[in-house]
C-alpha cells in the first residue's frame, strides 16, 4: 500500500479546512434530507423513534431512514439510545427544534440546506456560464431555490420587518403606524411572504407583488387566498421593470433582489415611476462590507459564496447584461444604479440587522 505523504509545510491548515468543509457539506445534505422528507418534524411532533417508526411516520423506506438517523446521531444532531440497529431510538433535542423545525423562528436555518442543494443542482450550468459569460436563470434552481430563499426570509418578514423596521422608515413609517389606507408595490416578491406579512400586519394596506417567475407567483396567490388576504394582496407574474401604473404606490419595496437582477437600473426606474408623489422607495439588500478586503469576515465569505454559486449567474441571464452585479452590492454600486434610474441619491437607513441593509432612494 502506498504511503500518503504529509502536506507541504504551510498547507496543513488549508487541508484541514477543506476536509472540515467536506464533512460540513455532508452534514448540510443530511439536514436537507431531514427537512425535505419531514424527518425532523416527525421527531419533533411525534417524539423519539426507531428507524422503522420514523419510516412509518414519514412514508419513507426504513433502510434509508436508518442510515440517516445513524448519520445524524454520529454527527451530533440527534441523540440515540443504546441498542442494536432495529431497537435503537433517536430523538431531536428540544433546543434544536427552532433551528430545524420552527418555520417562524429567526434561528430557522434548515432552508439554507435547500438553497445549497439548489446551487449544486445547477453546478454544470454554472461552470458553463463561467466559461461563456452567460447566465443561469432563477427558474433553473427549481423548487429548492424558490422555497429555500422564501423560507429563510419568512421569519424576518413576519417579525422584525413589520414590527420594527418598516414602521421606523421616515416618510412611510408614521403612515403605517397611523393605519392609513396605503398602496404598496413589492417588486421581486418571490413566493410572496414579504407582501403577505406586510398585509397581515397592516390591515389598511393593499399590496401588489411582482415577480417574473410564474411558479412562484402561482404559489404566492394560493398562499394569500389560503390566508384570507387575497382581497388585499395581488400577485403579477411580470418582470418588475414592466410593472404597470404611474404615480400609484405610496411605498415601493425591493427586498433582497436588486443584486440578482440582470436589469437593476430598469427596475429601479420603474420603482421611481410607479411611486406616488411623496411616496417612499425602499431597497433592502445584503449588509456587505463597505470595501473589498481579503480575507473577509464570515458574512462576506457567505455572500461571495452565494454570489459565485447563484446570484451572479442569475444576474447574467439577459443577453448583453451590463450590470452583472452579484451578491456583494456595495453602496457605490447601488448609488450608480439609482442615479441612472433618475433618483437624486441613496440614503442608508439606521436599521440594525446582521445580514440586511436598508436604503431609501430619494
């Protein structure tokens, strides 16, 4: 057997990091399976289970359920009782429920695994895009991309966004708090949680959501109808740059989507056009560093990771796209887009959030 040589001096740390990343990737795939197959939910709702019991609860194959349970216990997510493979019982610690099951918890991170799975799904297409300068449409990322993105943001949309952040924005916050009958345009709304949660929190407003992904809009309409909000929330499957109306909306929002768009200037110009006189235009996007620096902190590393995997390819889907923004959209970039779109400037709002920054376009 050939001996494995030790890495060259100075390479050990990188070797360790790559190995840890591989293990972490496999952990993430295990979380993806547990989330998509309902394993975590079944353990949280039904209590500890053997592999046969978990398979029965979820309608899955026992042999696969057993391997997943063992992997999750070995990696330290599930707890296991002593016993052989058939009798061993597994449980989800109560402290992990909010991370893996509670869809409205700010700590709910299982959808991150869905988003990662979506990126791996289109890996070959992204490789080809890097070679040719083309793009990969958001539709190509499938339901994992749609659902993961929507689910990871939903707790914020239904929590701090409507309880604290929107009400604090000058020019619109006081009107929301006063219960005025406002009209709101939500561009790039995806599965519609931002539109729905705003309408739920402020019973006097009407919200129109716009997104060019028809599959997302169909599901958003179904959700609004199921929540009894379809009389005040409407969804339109059109490019946000083509949103109808002029001087119509008291508030126009774009939540974490401008950096994904191949045509951000056109979209911002439309947001300016449809805003009513005295209306407010708000962009929420990633809270990236003010300047490029290497190495970067954890947030910057995450944002660049999403950028190469999905956001930049999605932003380069249009032929001849000159924007090609990527996830790391710093303030000067947005300012340039806003000025091209006809705005006078961009104001950074004093809203605290670890991942998002709010801008008012004036």
